C-alpha cells in the first residue's frame, strides 16, 4: 500500500488579513506561491501578483505605481521576488547576457520602497545552484561557485541586496531553493519524464542517471516562507529544500511505479552540461531552527506528480 502523501491542508476557507504581500514574477514558482496562498487556510498571507509578465515593462510600471500608492504602502509587509526564468538554457546561449539583469530589476523596484516608514520584508527567491557542485550538504556560509549564467546573476542580486540592507530599516531574506515542483510543472527533467511516461515514448536524458537533486514541493516552499519571515532580522540567507537528494535514475523508477504502462527504456547520453552541477545537496538546519520541517516526502510527492 502506498503511504499517504503528507502536505499542507487544503481544507478551510482562505482569509484575507489587513496587509498585502506582493509577488513579483510570472514563472512557475511565482504562480505556485500564488496558488498556495489561495488554498492555504493558515490566515497568514494576502498575495497578489505584481504583474502578468515581469518582462513587460509597461505593465510593470503600471502595477508598480498601484503597488506603491499610499493605501497599499502603509499596510504592506512582504514582497516576494520570484524572478526565475523558465529556460536556463536560453541564458547560456545568450552571448550578451547581462549578469546584472536581476540587480537592475531589484534596484528599480526597491527605490520605490526605500523611504517607506513601515518595515517591509523583502524575500528574494534565489537558487541553491549558486553553490555550484554540491556533493555534500552545503550550509549558508560556504563559498559559492556558480556554474551557470543564471546562478551567477542570482548571486549578483544577493550581493546587491546585502549591500542595500546595510543602510536600510527594511528586512531582506534570501531563500536558496532546490528544485521546486508540483503537479503543474511541465518542464525540466520531471516534465520530460512525465511526458514520456504518458506517451510511453523513448526518452534520452543528459548525464548518467546518477546525478542527484533535492526536490522541494511548492506547498513546503510556501510553509517555509511563512515560518521564516516573522522572525528574521536584517539580512539573512536560508537554504530551502526537502533535505533529501534523489538520483535521476531513481526518479525514473518512481515514475514507472506510478505508471505501469511506461515500459520504454530511458537512455542516458553520458554527456554532462557544464552549467549544471552533478549533485544538489544543501543543509536546511538553519531554517529548521525556525520550526520549519518539510511535510512532503519527495518519493511520495513524486509518485503523485507522475500519476
């Protein structure tokens, strides 16, 4: 018998508090957080997305003007920057890629809030990929060695926020995320495996299958934000993950357990891409000290994902 998937409760009505939380972003993670906020009964966050597509500058400025109005600003407590791309490979192919891309967005945005009288918590969703290769659990104070342009751009943004925070009364929280997923994820390695399983088609993946990743369910990401933002002071960095690494070959096996009709063999090219670490392992002990503990066990969450 398959163990029951443990995750956030979906019962109860969502209640809107007397403050606002802004999400900046239109990618998978931003949309997932917005969806979690609408279904979670914990009465903590009232979230609305700042813009339909953060790359559309006209819409950005229009919504930014609304978000910085006096009635919004006086009650505003949290701003979540979820600016991750949907295609990291595109960043790698771009010859004139600007590593300051996120710094430029943050600078334009933070300037609107720098003089706000009330203290605002700015939560920047970064990635554990800033560590580079993670063959052993990485802790927040360890040296960063990003392999991809995307990870380098995130690290530039982290450094910018650290400097900005030195002369600010606001709070700045950086969350270095492992691989976020839920049933709506249709891209990346999980999406490729699921699509092949549904079509029972042959699939070739990069690497050897022995590469490992830590998969974090969006429900746990939402819970981690709720856990950490009321208690953090100044500038802080936290690793966020499930605390469990799984090999890609094991993920394929989990998929076949979930879908017995997936009989095609999965081939591994043996080619490792220079911008991807072979292993992703981070320590989540720091955020555990705030009372956070992941509830979605990756194996069971992935079984549900592949159903």
